[in-house]
C-alpha cells in the first residue's frame, strides 16, 4: 500500500467482462413452465440469459473478467494494491472470493475482500475504491462484480427463474487527471425491506439442514411487485442525488448505465432523467439480471463499443436486495 496525504482524483482506467457460454433462451422456460416468450419479454425485456456450468464457481468467471480488466489498464496483477469482489454468490462463506481471485491471478501485493450489497454491489465497490485512491492509500484497485445466480435460482419458480443470469465484470480504479473520474458516489440502504428479496437458508440464522433443503430455502425468494415499486422510485432518486452532490443536473448526463433488472424500470428512470434512449445502455435482453455483475458488464460493453468518449458525464445507478441502492457520477477519462 502507498501512503500519501495528497487528495487525488479517482477514475476507471480499465474494464473487462466474461459471460458463460451456455445460453438459456425464453423457449427453455416455455418447455418447462406455464409461461411464454411474449409474456417474459413484455414484462421484463429479457430474451435470454447465461448459465455457468455446474463445475464453474463465481471465482472462476470473476478471474476471467479480472484478467481482461487488468490487461485493458495495461497493468500486471502484481501492480494491484487491493481486490474487491461484490457478490451474493461467493464460492463459500470463507475464504472470500476475492482471495481466491487473488490467488488465481497472482496478485501477490493486493489485499482482498468481498462485499455483499446484492445488485448495488459494484456501485458500493467503486465507492470504496474511490476513497482509497483519493487518499493515496492505494494506487491500483480491482473492483469486480460477479455472480453465478443460477446456483441459487429455483427453476420451478416461474416468478424468479426467468429473471436471473450469470456473468462477471471488472474495473481497475486508479488516480486520473483532476476533475475527471468519479465526481460523486452515493449509496444508501433500508434494512426494513430486507425480506422482499433474500436467500433464507445457508447462514447462521438458518443453517443448512434436511428441512431447509426440503422447503427449498436455499433459493432466491422475492416479492416482485414490492421490489418493482421500490426500484421505480429509487433509481431516479439515486441518480439525482449523486448529480446534486457534484453540482450537476440531469441535462448534464451524456450516458446512463443502469442496473439491468427490468426494462420497465430502466424506461421509468430514463423518462424521469429525461435522457434520450440512445444515451442509455441496455443489455438486459441478452443477459437478464446478473445482480452485482449487471452494471460491471454493461460498463465494459459500453466501453468496448466506444459508447463513452473522453469527458463524457456517465451515470451508473442501481438497486438491490438489502434493500440497497447507489449511484456513481463520473467524467470519463
């Protein structure tokens, strides 16, 4: 770790992502459940999603995304000071998935830890990394959002199984030119809504047992209508709050990269922020909801597709279980 009292600007200098090869189209669910492609697309915007192989863990796909981000930043793994992995599907309770990634890539000089903020996780990770970079406590930080949600998805529950997919995205955060990079980061939570989206069993409250297995409590449970109401409200609010923190307005947004949970939620935020559709990145049709990986993958795809130009004001915004939410405003460097 480096120590320096000088306040620096922190920004993203490299991105990467990895998607499993197996594709589950809506026809997969049509054949197994009482649902159809038209219903799924009209209500969610999802046409297909990715599914990791049974032998593949979150650390595996996180490692692939990490190596791509490090290469994009023109660094070596040994250059990293810290690795932060945002996930709700860690390989195991401990060691952290970040430590496993550290071993996989040979980042021998990095501290490593996981954070759990569900779909807001990548935003939370960037916010943490920003603070370390700005204070000079670290020079290069790798932030990864990675999920294998297929491992905790009940494929007999049509209300949830059509929504989720697997994937991983990563970004390297470092110091950038003054007035560039992350201009504001805003995070929030409301634990009173924790029961709306949760994985009941497997922790200290409800350890694994024959009973929890029989009752299918190791799968994601969600009150879809209540989560939808929350998301419609908080997405726009979070973006506006972050903009206010750095003295900008909705009209200053050049590009919006929202959490890919539901196309209707994205459209609602787009309308509230008065952003043209061609300035909003959407890939939910290809990947579904990938929780902490969602914004990370979208950011990398937008970057690699040259959607982001130097000097653009880019807003990242998301929400998730917890309940949690967050937004980052950055000037693309």
